[in-house]
C-alpha cells in the first residue's frame, strides 16, 4: 500500500487504524479503506449509502469496515474523523508528521517531535476509546478481589509491573508473571474472587494467551489490555481494554504501546483507589512512612564516598 504526501501530513488516528489493520481487511473493506485514506472528509460529507457507492461496495460492508478497524459503527467513525480533522487544522504542519518510521538521517528535533506527537496521539486515542462505566466496575472488582494476577512479556510485562506496584501499595494483593510456567502455576490457583489481567499489544503473544486462558478456566474474571479488540487474547477475555499504538508507522513500536498500556493502568489504579478511600489513604501513608528514611536529602554527606567525590572533585 503506497502513501501519498497528503496522507503523511494527515496521519490521523483513523488513518493509523486503517493502516494497522490493512492486511487483515477483506477486499471489499479495503475498497472502503482506500476511499477514507484518500480523503477523510468524505466520511463527514457522505452518508453510509453514498460512501458505499463511492467505494463500489454495499452499506453493510461500510458498517463492517467500521467495526473491523475498532469503531462501533459509522457514527463513531464520523465523530473520530471530525475530531481528528479539527485537531490537525489547529496544529502546525511540522507537528503532524507521526505517520512514518525513523530513518538514520533524522535530526534530533525530528525524533523528539515525532515521538512526542505519536505518544500524544496514542494516548488521546486510547482515552477516547475507553468505556468508563466498564472500568469503574472493574475497579470495584479489583478493590474487593482476593488476588490479582498480571501477565505480560517484554515491554508489556513492564506495564503490568507498573500497575501491580501501584495496586499493591493500596492493599490489593497481586503478582506479575512473564514466565509462562510460573504464570500457569499461579493461574491454576485463581478462583471466582480473583482477577487475571493479560497485557499484549498485538493480542497474539502465545505465553500471555496461555496464562490468561488457564486463569479463566479456574473461574477468574479475565481482562485483556490490547491494541487489537479482535485478537485471540481479547476473544477469551471477559473485559477488553483497548489501547492505541500503531507499530508500523511509529518506531520503535514497543514505546508507543508501553505508554498507552501504562496510561490505562494508571487510570485503573486511581479508580480502584477511590473505591475504598479510607483504606487507600491508610496504606499510602504507611508506605510513605516506611520509605521516608531511605530518601536522599541531597547533602553530599549522605552520598556514597565515590559519588560524593565525583560531584565535588578536589
């Protein structure tokens, strides 16, 4: 699939979703995708029937296309396009170039702006797609769960560890597993009063799928945090939290995915902390008191001798 210069400038979230899903789209849906990529404004100007006619397909195919790229329907796609076109028109051109991979001759300024804008766009898209009612219900379950298992491999394991560390500080007992044998050993101990959360950007990480599936078999409420709501991981989960990061056009992909995963975890942590705020406050105060004596004061006398010597050479 070739990009035009116009597409690179208008690297909207809708365009990125289409590109990330392109190879998985049926031929008829690709015809709709090509029309949207050519000119996103047509989604605002045409109805379903007119857009289908322009693409040489049926209105039902247009609706399926919307769902295939992660929207609930044509109205949701139209709203996203309207929002993105509004943001793009209000943003200087040099800040919109997130739809490309890095090259060896990119300047430091190019790398900085591309990473920043890619991360911002991923976070905005992730935030827009979240079901807050669903997340609040999940937070209630986490707050009252007997145990929480979190599964992930690579950078997804780091995101899982970030959430586990926060939850543990407010009294939610949890463990992170990135090694499949250890994860399966824990998964078989899950029960109906437990929660298992699997992190995978693609939703196709075999180890994470295996661990979450085992937890599900033993009655645990299962949660998938993934960029692909149609992935195997999402299909087996009770709750799906969709993130947005587009690995083909913003490199390195693990950074974009990681930021979105951590954002989701932070939101879930705060919502969980709100469920029993008295307990949360007690636990946070106790943990802050425990680590307070180990915080550096900034005085050279508290630093290791070699480090102090480096900071204050004779």
